[in-house]
């Protein structure tokens, strides 16, 4: 029996959907765990490693090519799911992934220009924003806004894709953080798509979370088994998260499964809550850089994970702490959605952003004080 036969896959999907979904997660996880050691071996044999510099949060040279296994697994899973004929966006996704993977891989090998990466992001975004499944011409009452011109919808979608790709790329600064946040985002989306009856997008979400779960085992490893996802990985995972976020915003769902947090006018705010860590961290560092008179694209140590590292947390504790913080924001939003209307939720998110900014500003000062005290201790 050929388990890859289209009729067999369709029958399994239709009759045993939850089992099929579990298999997709396990397949993505196992393929990632199988391919990553191969990528590691080649990287080390060829001396393709990231050297330690003054901004590095690691102390040894590590290969940055986890994205190679990400790309291979994503393409394999997406092409496999094409047999289900549940969505027409699979080919568009693969093309977009190719643009971003090549640009990211070049950056991991020899450093790409910001211009090349931006062009690749725009091309990748174009291949999904024009998908009929992702049409955005109505904000469904978000802040009182309903129908919008189709051309404006295209512009907003492209802006969202590019912004989320870069935001996710920016949080990939310490071991485990990008993977943990990506797992939280993709599993939350998987749950939402499940209750909304969007099975194909459940499978895509589970594939992303399976890949990141398999990668964590190596990202948290030491010495020879350690690997970073690199730009080749963070760009394509950011692209997949952007794609799933677009679907969340534009999808139609049955009245029987509409919860307060998922009402059409609230979905942009729900996406903000789910994507809180990458969006807030990006906005925060841009404001700090501009406030200091620097370019918003100039690298520094003002990210949330840098703040936690300066407090003395190791990579694993800092990553799980920020993951828990993201879950707390989602919980606050869902709880608030039971009592607040769209404007109330908008103000709730503004308050959460303000409180988060104040918290990390305080932690930043506390971390600086601790570093100063450690520097004054003889022999350290």
C-alpha cells in the first residue's frame, strides 16, 4: 500500500482528521530531528559557523543553518497537503519560501544587504497577498471601519507580511526564544482554525510548530550538537506566521463557533495579542533607537531578551519567561474580550503595551545596576 497515494491521504484526512493532524505534527517534528544533524555535520565539515563577536550572546562558534531543514520540511509537508485539495495557496507558499530561504541562506553564508532581504520579502509577500483566499476589503467594524478599497487591502496585507517577517527575525537573538514564541503562535492559531473549521490551516500551523519543536532539541544543545536557525530559518518561519495571521484576519467562520475574542471586529486585536512579543519588541527597540538619535536599523542590546540576560537569566530561562509573558497577554485579551467591546479591547491592548514598556524600562535599569555591581566585584 502506498500511503502517499492521493486517495489514501484524502480518505485518512476525511475519516480520521484528528489522527491525520497529529501525524502532520509528528512528521514535521521527526523530519526536522532527522535532517538537522545532517545539516550540522556538513556545516562543521565545511567550517560554516557563526563566529563570536561583541554583540554575540553565545560564547562558542555555532552553525547558523537550521533554516535548511526548516525549508526542506516545509516544502515536503506543503506539497504533501496539496493532495487534499483544501487550498490553492500551497504553490504560492512554496514560491515565497524559496525567495526568502535563498536570501536568508546568502546572509548566513556571506551577509546579505538589507536591500536584497527587503526585495525578497516583497516578492514573497506578493505571492500570497494576491491569493483569492486572503482577500481583504473589509475590516468588519474594527474601530468603526468597514469596507476599504481593494488596493488599500493589498497594501495593508503586504505591509503586515513584511513587518511580521522582520519582527520575527529580530527576536531570534538567544537560544530557544524564536522557536518558543513561534510554537505558542502557531499552536494558538491551530486551535483557532480548528474551532473555525479551517482544517488545512490547522495542518499548516501544526507543521510549523512541529518543525520548531524538533529544532529546540538542537538549539538548546551544547557544543557539537548546537545550531541556530539563522536568517534562512527566521525569515521563512516569519513568513509562515504572517501567512497564518492574514488568514486569521480575513477568514469567515460559522456563527456557532464565534467567541467574543474572535468576533470579526476583534480579530486584528486578537492577532496583536498572539503576536505580542515580536511586535512589541520591535516597536520598543525602534522607539529607543530613535529616542537616542540612532537609526532604527542600527543593531544594539535593547531587545527584551537582552534585558533579561543583563538581569542574570540564562538563555533558557529568558526564552521561557518571554514565552510565558506572551501567553499572559493572550490570556488577558481573551478574558477582557468577555466584557469589553472593540474599543474597550483596543484600549486594553494600549494599556498592556504601556505596562510592558514600563516594566522592561525598569528591568533595563535594574540590569544595568547589576552589571555595574558585578564589574565592581574584584576578580570578576
